[in-house]
């Protein structure tokens, strides 16, 4: 994966993360606790992926 592809994937993942956070707020207001737990797990996986991608990007720019 080249630098542009990494940056694009990071951007898309960040947008998905923000959208999921908004969805979670809606779920909280309607009392869907089980769905919130699933969304929290997805957020955690996204955070891990972002960390991996950022590490790869940093290695490329050194």
C-alpha cells in the first residue's frame, strides 16, 4: 500500500468512526443497549486499525 492509499484509508476510517459515534448517540437515546455494545466493539476495532495505519504511514515518512 502506498502513502496515498494509506491516507485515503485513514480518512475513510475516520469518517466511518464519526458516523458510528453519531449512530451510537441515537441508539443511547432510544435505549438499544445491546446494539450499543456491538457498536462499542466496532469502535475499538476501528481504533486499532487506525493505530496500525498511522504507524505504517509514519514509517513511510521517516
